[in-house]
């Protein structure tokens, strides 16, 4: 078991001195892990013990949801100290996690520059590039010389990460391309920037979907992408780090919502928000309906076992492999739903032409079923089949695993799609349905094959 270095020290007042020394000796990743493992009250207390610079670094490393939870236990002066240290796009994502009243109160207390930057980003629709773009970038006019550009870079207050790419604009701020600092170092000092620009076509609209930036960064292999308004004027940029944050958030929402892009994503977000933040009655109502189906399915599976009771009494070894058949199908089904969800989130799956992907998942399931069925059948044959004089048991286990794994792969990809098409909240519904169907069919097949191969009546 991993011991949290702060948990015990924060329990008693006399331990605060030691907690402060311990906390400030930890690295940023260690502190983030430690804070995530303790209850919210202790988390606020530990955070207040940190040195100023370390506290800011830790706050920036937390997710917006974790930042919001931390803020709820702090006073306004403490909060503003950290808000001012965040980038504008980070503040926006944090404000989205806070209640509207808290956001309005904190926004009114920010400096005018910080408030204007946040209001600018909040003016764009949620889910667009404009809501996430970075406002810390350097843009130089195309008529400047290389020598003047290098001087501007030296005088800039931006940090080195923000200066990894320099955008080039004209007198009306229309985007004309970019240059990289290494180009400037090697160029003739009197050469104009417009002779060095590249990537004139590399720009993304401020209203474009967030994930479009990830595709552009992958295609062009640049540290940042310029963001332009409807007329083509430069208004911000999207950096590699912004895209990494986006991917992490998409992965998390994918796991929670079990799918969704485009119109589907907006619907999934609404479902997820109601489940997480809505009335408890709604969450219980929705989840318990799915679990009641699982409960009924479990009773039916129990009926299958009872129906084949004579088979179990005749060959006790048959019971040993029941968990194997049930668990393998469940694990494969869960894998398929996760792969399906990620594919939708990244738009790798076209739900209008779903047959191709479903056939691909069938082939994958069949290959895995063949490999694991062969391995499982061989183990059953050597472990329980030969010693008990029932070598056919290995064949029954192997065939059952092959069919169950193949079926679970198809079901795990098909059922979330069906629920999506029918307009149901597939997040809490897909896995219970898959578990129920897979357990029933898997056990029924397994007992049937055992009965047939061993010549038992049922």
C-alpha cells in the first residue's frame, strides 16, 4: 500500500509544521498525487502550506474539476492569486466547472486585462477553437527585417515556449504565414520576413471544432497553429500542449459517456452533466433501471445453471470453467465499447457506414477467440480433462471461449451504436446490457457443448 506523506500529518494541529516541510520538499508530480489522495478539507489545508511558486505550479497541474473543488474551500483573495497566474484559456476551463454565481463574482474581481481576455474566449461557442485558443503569442509584420524580428523576440515578455513559432501578419493583421526562430538566426539580417514565411495555408478558423486542431498539428508537425477570425485576421493560436490537454479531456469524457462527436457529443455532455451534477433522483432512476435489467438477467443466468444442474452434479469439473467463460466475454465486450468510443471521439468511425467497422471488429474478435479458445481449451484438457477421464471438456471450453469472445466483440461494438441511433443514454446502459446478454448466451452455449460432448442428459 502506498503511504500518503501528508495525510497523517494534517490530521492533528501539531503536525502542520512537519506537513509544511514535507509538502515543500515534494516534487510537483508527487504533490499532485498526494493532494488527490486526501479529502477536500485536508487538500485545502495542505495547499495553503505551500510556498507561493510551488502552489501556483501545483494549481496549474490540477484538472479544471480539481481546481474548482479546491477553490470552493478557499477565500476570494487566495483564489484571485492563482487565477491571475493562469492563462486565459485555463481560466475559462476552470470557470466552466464553477457555479455561475461564483464565476460572476470572481470575474468581477480580476484585473481588467485578465477579465477582457476571459470575456473574449467566453464569447465563442463551447467546443470551438475560440474557446480554447491561447492569447500569448508573438505576431510580427511581414515588412520587418530579420534583424528587427530578432530584436522584437529579445524584447518580448513571452516565455521560450510561446516563442517556438513566430506568426507573420500584414498591416491589417491578416495572417500571412509563420517563421521559426532558427530560420531567423541563419537568414540575412536585412532580409524581409515575407521572404522567409511558410505555412500560408496553415490556419484554423476560430469557430472550428476543437479536435480539428489536433489533426492539423499532426499533419504539419509544428508547435502551434494560428487561429483566425472569419476574415482571416490572426486572433490567437493553439499549441501542442493545448491539444494534449484536449486529448486527455476527450479520453476522460469518452470513458464516462461511452461515445460522442458532433451533435452526439453535445447530447452526451448533457447526459453526463445530468448524471454528475443533476438531481440524485434522476441519477438513481436512470442507473437503477439498467441495473434492474442486469439483476433480471442474473436471475435468468441462475435459471440456466439450475437447468443444467444434473450436468454439474455428474461432472463437477465443469463448474471450474464457468467464471472463465463469463469473465472473458465481459472483458472483451468492455474493450470493444472503449475502442468504439475512442473511434467516435476521434472521428475514425463513420456511424453512417458502420458495416465495415463492425466486420472489422468481428474479425478481431474471431482471431482473439481462436487464440484464447485454443489456449483455454488446451489448459482445460490437461488440467481437468485428462486427469478426470473427460478429454472432451477441453473441446467444450475451447469452443465456448471462441464463440463467446467473438460474440462479445461484435456486441460491444454494436450495442452502443444501436443505443445511440435510438437516442438513449448509452453511458450507463451499454455495459449492463452487454453483461446480461453475454452471460446468458455464454453459459447456455458452454453447458450445451459439455452436455453434447460428454453425452450427458439435461
